[in-house]
């Protein structure tokens, strides 16, 4: 797949802001929806919820795009809306039931053929990782997802989370430390 032209987003944002061009919003949606969906899914650990939250994020973006001033890229702005939606969802559902199946299901789809014994060990290991991820606060989990799983630069991830680069480094460090501690206790 060809690399997306980063200069096309400002063009579409301008078309929306000046002319309420629905085709331009459709273009932005098509260019960024899967990324926002994957980001949210890795935070909430539930694909169905992620689909809904990604849709809501784009609805909110469409309602707020007149306020978008381009201080960040559209990608960063829509990611921030998505992260806020995901964290809001997590705050609303902090209960005994966490969404640990997503990581296991996603990883199983990418796995290679395994013996039954290897498969059992693999499932147990991924369940431990899922449980350890669930134990992280939403802020630390999001920092880890943005930088480690999604591969964002620290500065961009900090902008998405609305914090300084130093704070983002600390959050990633803390998240890794807590994951390591949780995994060593298993």
C-alpha cells in the first residue's frame, strides 16, 4: 500500500471548514478510520466497542472540525479524540469484567501452526499479558499502546495524551515496569 500523503489532510480540512464539503470529510474518514479503530481497540480490548467508539470519534470530529486550527496534524487530532473516547469508556466500565479476549483473538489470527501443547502455553502467556495490560491505568495503557504498539513518536503520543514529552517517557517507563512486575508474579 502506498504511503499516505500528509499534505492532503489540510486540504480536506480547509474544504470542510470553508465549503462544508462532505466528500472531503468522507476522504478523511476513509484515510484514518482503520488507524483510529485499531488504536481504540488496543486500549479498550474489545473490537465491537472499538468500532462504536471510532464511529463516535468521527462524529465528534465532524461536529468540532470548525474549531480545528491545525496546530497539530489531523491525524494527531483524530487520535486524541479517539483516545479520549476510549479512556472515557474505560472510566465508565471499571468493573470485574475486563475485555481481555481481544489481544488473544488478534494474536491467534496471526499465529503459526502449533502443537496442542504449544497452543496451550501460548494462550496462557497471552492471557497473562492481557491481564497485565488490564491492570494498567487507562493513562499508562494508552501511553504504551501509542508508543510501543502503534509506534508513534513520543512527541506525537504526548500531544495525543495532552502531556509533555517527559511525562510521556515516564508513563511508558511506568507501564513497562508494571507489566514486567505483573508478568513476574504469574
